C-alpha cells in the first residue's frame, strides 16, 4: 500500500521524514500544490513520487491511505474526498474547523468503515504516556485541578486564531490524561496583531468530575513555554516539554488537614517531600503516531486519537472561542458523541 501526504509546508516535511523512515520512499506519494515547496523539499527524497492535487493521488489504486497536513480550513474538504474515495485518513490537528464539519467526517468514516485518526501528536509522546501511567496507578490521588501553558512568539496562522492552532495540544493532553472531556469553557483573550484573530487566550475548562483546568495559549510571548501541571490530593506532577533532562517531575507535596475533632483544628500542615524525575526514553512522538496509524489500518491496534476523540477536541475549541465571542461568559460544551450523563446536540448526534 502507498500512502499520500498532502501538504509540505511547515509540518508536512516532519511527517514525510518519519514516513519515509517507516515504510520506505517507494511507498510514499507527496501531494503539494506549491511548486516552490516541492522544489524545496523533494530533492532530499529523489525516490518519492509527487503530484499537485489529491485527486491525482486518489487516481492511483495503490494509494490506500492519506495524511492531511494542510491549513485547518482545508481539512474538511480534503479528508472528505479521501474518505469518499475509500481511503484511510490521518489528519493533522485539529480534525476540522467546526463541529459541523467534524461530525460529518466522523460519520462518513464510520459509515465507510475507514480509519479516521487525528494527529494529536502529544498522545504519542513517551512523556505524556508516563504521566498517564502515574495517574492510572493513583500516584497523584484524586486530581483537583490542572494548568497548561503553550506560549511563544508566533507562528501566526493565516486561517485560524491561537485557540484553534495551539489549544488542540493542551486539550488533547488533558483529555487523554484525565480520561474525560469538559462540560464548559470560559475564555478571555485579545486580538493584537490582526483584528478578529486571537493571539492570546486564557481558557478555563470545567469537567463533570469537578476538576477545573486553565489553559493559556499565546503567539505573543517573550519566552517559549510548554508546560502542564496536575495537582492531586496526594502528589503533584509537572510536565515541562522544554526540559529534555527531566521533562516530568512528581512532587510529594500537599496540605495535611488535621482531624477537626482534635487539638490541631484550623492548623494546616504543609508537606514538602521528595521530588522524583523518572528516566523517560527519548522517542519521536511523530514516528510513534505514524506507526500507530498503520497498526490501526492493519487492525492490530485500536485508534488512540480517533475521529470521536478529535471531535471532542473540536467541540471544546468551538465552545472556548464562542465564550470569547460572547463576552467571556461560560459556554456549555455540548457533545455529539454519546456519553453517559452528558447533554448532546439535538441533531447531528452520532450513533452509539
Ligand atoms: N502536530 C503538530 O505538532 C503540528 C505542528 C504544526 C502544524 N500542525 C498542523 O499541520 C497542518 C499544517 O500546518 P502547517 O503549519 O504546516 O501549514 P503551512 O501553511 O505551513 O503548510 C501547508 C501546506 O499545504 C499546502 N496545501 C494547502 N492546500 C493544499 C491542497 N489542497 N493540495 C495540496 N497542497 C496543499 C500548501 O501549499 C502548504 O505548502 C495544520 O493542520 C496544523 O495545525 C501540527
């Protein structure tokens, strides 16, 4: 089977490098409408075939899967065309530019029995996996709240604001770690460089379990920050993706609440215990993500970031942006994915 990669802009070459390493150059077809981008990248891969439109790639019966790495506003049309042509699809985050588009793509993939995977790359990071293991082992106890920050100077996107560009990473990490999706979003933010396009946003998410999370995203910050903090009632965990030596640290810190009947009433004690930094082997998340996509097509693995997961992320993104548009009031995150105890859209609900 050959695999087509659509889009060789900023991110596509990373997918191409990993895919060629995984399946060999003869099994990869590049689709890029810009001759300049083809001229810039393809000379490094002389055995990789290329064409200028997805339709040309879909005419080749040997192309069994398509990877979409184009701007968000173009995802829906390209993914739909590939699914309609019976191909499996891995689409870069976020799945689509609206909930309506995302529901359509998930329904289409499910009706046709094709894999629809979303490139939520951090779900394939060994660091995030280690954090998830710690949570599942109960090391943190009951999670109380989380914060996540993704800040830098740029890169401004032309077709979406900072929430749709950066928050898919934080949202997907949090939803994967917490094992639940938010019920409401409340956002403040500012459009500084271009009117109508947020460059900085502060999103507060609430979850049915009572967990609250604060997500800060910015294209207008003096320093690069990529960190997530989870505070449990037993321990606390800090993930700093820029720290290659000790990216994950567990802090044995907390507050000891005295027996209210006892002498120490109202006297809280603060516990300052050890800090642990586990060794986590370095493996490129994108290589893991692509291998997982192929395993999902083979049927040997169940998709970790499938269309439904991607749809949940889009539902949260849309609610977060709508809250900002409506003046910063909390907005319910409705879901089309059937879930116990959650309200859903009146229409467009997916089958159980
Ligand atoms: N997973 C990650 O960590 C990560 C990081 C960066 C970007 N992304 C995602 O990757 C996607 C692409 O982002 P980018 O920054 O590389 O965008 P980009 O604008 O730099 O590149 C997009 C490329 O797609 C090409 N293109 C657009 N429409 C096309 C079409 N119909 N047919 C063929 N080629 C087409 C353009 O010519 C361009 O070269 C986005 O969805 C973005 O969110 C993911």
